[in-house]
C-alpha cells in the first residue's frame, strides 16, 4: 500500500475515510507500510488531530487487527481499569486482585513504561518468575478459575496498537487525545469486558496536564466504550505530585503489596478505593457507592485481596513468597538518604522530574526495546504542605552505582521545592467524575 496521499491529506488538515483507516492499519500491521511513513502520519495526527469519526475508525481498525477475548459465558461480569499513567502509580497491582476478591472478574491488560511514567507490566515482572505473556486461551482459563489475570498485550490482541504504541513513544507523539484514546480503547475492548473505569491523570506529571484536555480525553474514550456496548466511567485524579511514596519498579511493587494489606500511603489507598467502587458498581457487585466501599475495605482487612494476588502470582509463574518477604524483589546495591537543604514548607514535589531521573538511572526506557533495572528509584517520605527542618530526611535514593546516587540527588534538589511561607494546596486527589451523562465535580 502506498500511504503517501493519506499522509499528505492529514498533513494538510484533511480527514481520512473509515475504509481508508481500515486499509491503512491492516497494511501497517501486515508490514506493507513502513515505520517511517507511519511516523509521518502520526506526527500529522499529533499536529492536526482527528475528527470524531476518524478516532472511531482508527479504534475499530486496531481492534479488528487481532483476536478478541470472550467472557460473556461467565456468570461473573468482567470489568477493567486503565490509567493514563503517572509517577508512583501502582494502583493496578492493588486494584485488580482487590476487585476480583469482591465478585467482579478483572482481565487486566496493561502496558510497559512509557516516557517518564512507569509500567504495570514491569512492576509485575519484578516478582521473580512472574509471566505477563499469556495466550488468549491461558487468559480465558485463568479468568474463569481465578476471576483475575494481569497480562500484557499479546501478539494476538490489537497487534496494530502494539506496533503503534512503540512508534508513538519513539516519535514523541504520545500526547495526542485521539491517539491515546484509540490505543487504550482498542486494547480494552478486545478484552471482552462489559465495563471500564478510566483513571485520567491531570497535573504537571501527566501526559495531558490540563483539566480541559483531560476531560476531552475522558469524553472521547467514554463515547468509544459506549458505542461498543462497554459501560465506561472516568475519574480525574491528581498527578501534580507522585502517588504514594515509592517511585520505581520494584519499590512500587513492594508498596502495592503493602496496599493489599491496607498498609500503603493514604493517597494511594484512596484512589484505589475510588476506582474500585466504580468497578463494583459497573459489575453489579454493589448497589451504592457506600456498599461498594465497605466491601472493598472488608476484603483488605480480611486478607482476601492479598490472597487473591497470591493466587494470581502463583498461577502466572511468580514466586508468591514475595507477599511475605518483599526482600525477594530486586534490591539496589546503592542507597542514600536525601535531607532537606533548609527549613520551611514543602511547596511541591515534581513527579516528571523524578520520572525522568528514574529513566536516567536505568529504571525506565528510552525505547521500547531497552532493558530496565527494576531496583532503582526513590521513596519520598514527605508531602506537599509538610513542615520540614534543615537536615530532616525527606527521601531515599536507590541506585545501581554512585553515579545513580548523584543523578538522584540532583533530581530531588529540583523536584522538592521548599518555601518559607505556607504554600497553596495542590490539586484535589480526585477532582471529577465523568460518565455518558456528563461531568460531576467530586467533593
């Protein structure tokens, strides 16, 4: 297929017809359109956008490029969650087994680190032996038996998106509403789910920092979901500071394991519970938000959530002993403490700076083929608004070597802002709820 005329049309602000998107994506998936041409088209879309009909056509073409899972024979409804990504966002590791322990099946397809943000698959694979590459048949059987699978996008599921996902990262075309929406929804709709909850990050550490763009993305994905018979709800959550304390692959896995016992930082648990409430409501496992919240909290207190994750880890080849001994996770050989350079108030903790530092320290990817060091990262023990004294420990740096420690110190110097007067509050942890009916401000 010769894609030149299509690229020219998008470059000049025109639109492609549905059949043109279908043929183009099919040809690219088959290897008949080279990466350099698709890169040019992605940049044209990044600069000029897509019309709603084009976004729907692109989503449908990517969805049709591979297999689809089927769970409509199960008595248990299937609901999933997706986050647009952030620093310290390990919610999925807590949420999937927690919701599954409350009577809703969760076939969760996740991604790897992208740009400055971490990836759920990398965090799962920090568990020795954990296998995220399951065949559609294996996924089907595990969801039937355990009501939960935590897997990556296989070559069989939306393979067009698999190729485009890597290309977008390499060509700096990630931050595009239609491309993000089509990528996420093509994977999620291929799961055969009846409901989807979206965690749309906003703030300086998000791919789409401002509120209006986040709402546009939420509305776009909700429309795509509803058009395919998948009830979809979105929450807008804060990413103007890291979520929880741990930032980095294995460190976040350890904090998520603590979360399954209810021992994680309050902000992480609050976002997890809020998303879990929406999942239980969509799955019909609770009638009211209060009933759903109580069910989730009981599952944590009773150990049901941790037990479910233990079963998932064992089923996917991992070592379930990590739930009792996090020391089995990868450990950094170099650890240093970062102290407050002066007294005052913590005005902010810039997540993007920390995320980029983790990449520089070897804990993230510059290309999708890069290997990562799962042990490196930060544990930040302070929060915006805290009062600190000079010399007070604020964070720990976990690195592969002395150079990594230096990178970490420099990043924390930039990321943690200390001022002399009480700073204004940051973004609300959960600010908006979006459904097909409209947008609600969360009190």
